[in-house]
């Protein structure tokens, strides 16, 4: 009896599988384990993670590492993926000409137009002139209300801007009902003496006048030329509960369309396309270029910088010089990113158009042989590099009950989406496509405007719920979940992610419905699209219908909704598609490691 | 028959008037009604009974310079928030939170650096 270990080094996890081979050639699987990959895939630091995973797997069957007869490493696919995001429009508002945000409790309702004046200067006010008064937080709500009440009989005070969160408190003490906007952080930046329009929406609605260019024109009496200039302001105020727009004579508001640049596909044909044509047209251009040799961006433009960044990043990782790194595939996705408006008074954001790009680089052969040498030196076990990753994965996938040849596997990892088709005659066709889990995380992060990538990763991975009382939460599918013990008040009212064993609070105040929409959308945009792209590539005659079985393997196949999404999308083509169940026990994990052990039998003959 | 209004109940025992004012301001800014009455007992009792008495299920106890916020059906002594000699800002947020508990909105921070 011989003990054989298969080791698969992936971008994020290292998986091992242990099998025993009898003299008569029968194979039994004994154990498996998975650990985080240490270091970049295909480099020497991987050895640490491999050893840990091997020890864990051997521990399970109570055998020492030294009883292994052979370790088989995968020939990792020499592709590395990376992602980048670039906004292609930009709103610049100079001279602080607007406030538009969502304070939790503004007061009053309606709109008004008046001249801006600070509370301390209100004694200078003239009767007959409408005023909008700005109040700093150094005045208490009682003092502010008292001072205003004193002047209200003689002055026309028609609106109020507060720095503190005290709109309701001031309103309750005021002798006149006027719209009040509060929580304006940088109130000192308000230009005194300028005309401004203020609007507070009725509860449950958003503002109507100031989010409409003609509404602003009506209130501030703008010329057609000026109206065109305030359009970006109106656009960025859509959906807000309260707003102030200030008329500045040479008010410089522009929406810049950044020189997004062109992208050139060097393939069988050379095709050039401008980034601002959107993701769909970029991808069409990619197809029309045929087999890609390299992809370049126009120098000194956003896309040019973006691709250069990816290229240099990859060069660092792979140790090749920048010129040797060739980008062989990209996946472009349209998105919207909330970007803080430059010159904002209360941290306003504007949804800017952006393109997210995942790129993939084919590198030189990864130094797997060095890893093998180090392992056999350290463990005194014969180690060899055996078999191409995709072939091994197909072999492993065949252990899923209910599969048969020809079989296609779809391996959706962090950096790339790989597909392989194993035909009955033993031939294998493979492809690697840019764009997978990391691009999804990036899309979630930018579209929701999240501080940290970690939160985006977690949103991608876990279902969520909203804590509605200290004893129950409403889950994203509408179901309720009750608790015996009260939930920690820190979670109250928040959207939480249901990670195994703990709840993770989302700091940002975003409705659950919105998070759900963004999450599903990002997964659709990346995974469904890439799955079809990759499978079409390996399918006989590029006809998807000629693939009978698709087995999903790899990390993203463990996701709680991606396999269902793919099943739905592929059902159209009459393909049997589902999450793999390697060896009938392992789920979608461990396909490559299992395949490596199986291939030992073949190599013996 | 005693008809109670939908309000947050505040039970006090020898309260610090400044802290009480700030707590009330916090509730008022959130647009919820409140009722103040003096009551016998320690801080936990005040908060617990205030929450039990409130039709909205949210109550506050204020005992000298110590304040606690409580929600109905939580066991006595397990106050949601508890403050000892707090700053005004913390009191304001404590009041706001008693209202937010009813509105099912996330709480404002009442302790630590980020309470402003």
C-alpha cells in the first residue's frame, strides 16, 4: 500500500487530498484538508501552507507525514488576475454652491428663497428682504430660537441652516414655520450675502424643486445658460431629503467628462475602442479582435494608467520585467460610484459613471519545480509536479455522483474564471478568463461606497438581515428570526451579515434592499457573464448546447446564490449544471487535489 | 381611568436638571413625546419600571447624575445604555436613542470618543 498526496495551490486556498493505492491498483481516498495559501500562488512561501495542510490531513488518519510515499503538485495555471476601477465622469463644484444631504431629522417642509446671513449678523438685516439664516453650533437651540423669534416680527426670515443636529428642537421653539436643514458640517464655508434656495421634503418623499434644473431656475431666476450649468447640481440632489442651492455669480459647477482614453486589443485583428462607450461595446470589440496577444491603454489617460498599474503590479509578483507581462483578457463592467463632490459643505456625494476592469496576465511558467524541491528536501518525501490544473480539476470533478464524459468544469476563483472541457477521447480544452470573485467585491465596495474591502467581501459571502427589535430580525428573504436572549443593542436597527457563529454589523447606513440589489447585480454582471463566455470558448464549435454537463468547482461555487444564478442562466442551453460534490463528500472543493491522486494511477501504467 | 399617551417615560429621583434637559432635547429632536415623573428606587428600578410603564416600550431612569435607558421586556438590570456623570453630548444621544429604539433606527454612540 502506498499513500499518495495531491496538493493544489490556489490563489487563496491550498488544498490537499490523501489517497491509498493498493498493489492491485485499487484507490481509496482517506483524507483531505484545506488551508490559506501562504504568499503568492506559485512562489516558495507556499511551502508553509502546504506543510500545514498536509499535517492536518495526515493527522485525521493518525499517520505521520513520513509515511507518505509521494506528493503530487499541480502545474498551477500561469495566470494572475487583478482589478481596477476608474471613474469616467467627475462633478466639480467650486465656491461651495450647494448643500444636499440626508440629515435624519430636518424640520419644516417646503421651499424658500432668500439672502444668506449668519445669525450673529442678523442685526444688520433689512426689513422686506427675505433671509435664509445660517446658525453655527456654538449657539444652543434655545438661544438660536430666541434670537430668531425676536427678529421675526420685522424681518422676513424664510429658511434656516443649522450646523448642529437640532432642526426639530429649533422649529418647536420658533414662532413661524419655515424649512430647516441641519447637520451641515462646514457651515462657515457658506458665502454670506448670496441668494440661495432651500428645500425640505415632506416626510417619506424626496425633494422635488431643487433636484430639477428648471425648479432651480424658477427659484433662483436663472437664464437658460445658467440653467444648463446647474444641471449637475440638480442631478446630485436627486433622492435627497433636504437641500440648499446657492447662486454664485461665477459659480463654477462643471461635470467633467474625464479623458477616459482608448483601449487597444492586439490580436488577430487590432481593434481600438473608447472606454466611455461602455462595457458592452468594449466586450464586443474584444471578441471581434479574436485571439488576444496583448491589451494596451492610451498613454496618460485613465484607462492607460489603469492597465499600466495592473501590468507593473503583475510584473512585481511574477518577477518578470514589465515588457514581458502581457494582458491577455479583460472583463469590463459598467458601474456607478458615489464620489464625494469636491467643494461640498456636508459631505455630499454624486453618483459618477465608472468602469470596473478585471485583467488577466499570462506569466512565464511559475516556479513550481522549486516548490517541489523544497518540499522533498524538508519532508523527505518524493515530490513531483504532475499534471495541468484544468485537467486535474476535470478528473476530480468526475468523482461527483451523476456525471459522465464529456464533462465541463467551471472553476470560479478569486482572480479568474477557468473552464475546461474533458472529452471521451481524453482531449482537454481549457480557457482562463479575467474576472471573478475579486471583481465582484470591488463592484460591491464602490457601488455602496463602503470604507473597507473586507466589508464588501463579507457582503458577498453572507446573507443578511435587519435587527428590528432586541429579540428579532428580519432576514433578506422576508423571514423572521427570533432570539431567546436579547441581541446586543449595538446591532439594533442595523443591517447585519449572518456569518457562521457571529453577526457582522454594517457601519454604513444603507437600506437592506439596496445592498441586496447591488450584491445580486454584481454577481450577475461578473459570474453569469463570464461563465457563458468561458464555456462558449471551450465548447465544441463554440456551441454551448454541445456541452451536456457542467460541474461548478472552486471557492465561488460554495457561494449561497451564485450556483443557482448560473443554473438559471444555463438552463436555457439545456445544460445540466450544478455545484460539484467531489468524491461525493467534499462539495465543490478539492477537485484538483483529488484529480492529482487519481492521475497517479494513470501515470503508473 | 388613566389614559397614557404614547410617550417615552422618564422616571427621576433627585435628577440633575441639566442632564434631564439634554435627555429631553435628544428625544424632542427625534420627534417623540416624553413624560417625566419622580419615582422611588435605584437606577435599575427607575429605568426598568419606566420602560414597563411606557406605551412605546422605551424608558429612561435618571438618578442624580446617573442615567440608564431601558426597553420593555428586557430583564431588570440589563440596561441598554448606562451613563455615570456623562457629558451633555452623551445625554443628548441617550435621549435620541430612547426615541430611535421606537423608530427602529440605529443607535447613536453614547460612550467613547465618537459620541460627538
